[in-house]
């Protein structure tokens, strides 16, 4: 048995669905951007650790594409800080620091 409503609601589900799709796509795009930033930060942290260990042994610092390296000594520790502008259309700068015994 079908119930008829008072007004004409034909197509209202389609209109609601069409309004929700852009919002869902925007949320998914935001999630993907956050995932990319998190994975880029992890790679940068690993590169900072490798750089600090290499410099403490006296080797040359391995290159991380697009990152600038600054070093500092803190007692027996040699610290390396990598800074990288995010590769996304956002104005975010990622940085990671790691220290190793010199």
C-alpha cells in the first residue's frame, strides 16, 4: 500500500543526494590530504634520523629531495633538522629533527 503525501515531493531524494555528494567528496579529499601530509612527515623524520647518524659518523649527509638541512651540536649529540615545504597546494612547512651521538 502506498501512501501519498500532501505536497509534491517527487525528486526530493535526488536533490538531497545531489547536495550531499559534493560534501562527501570534500571530506574525502581532506582525508587524502591529511594522509599525504602524515606520510610525508614520517618520511622526513626517517630521513632526519639517517642524516644525523651519517653526519655523526663523519659521512656526507644523504639528500632528501627539496629539504634543507641544518645541524647543531649539543654536547655529545649532533642534531640534524630537515625542513621541507609540503608538496601540496597548502602553505605548510614540515620539519623533523633527530640527534645521534657524535
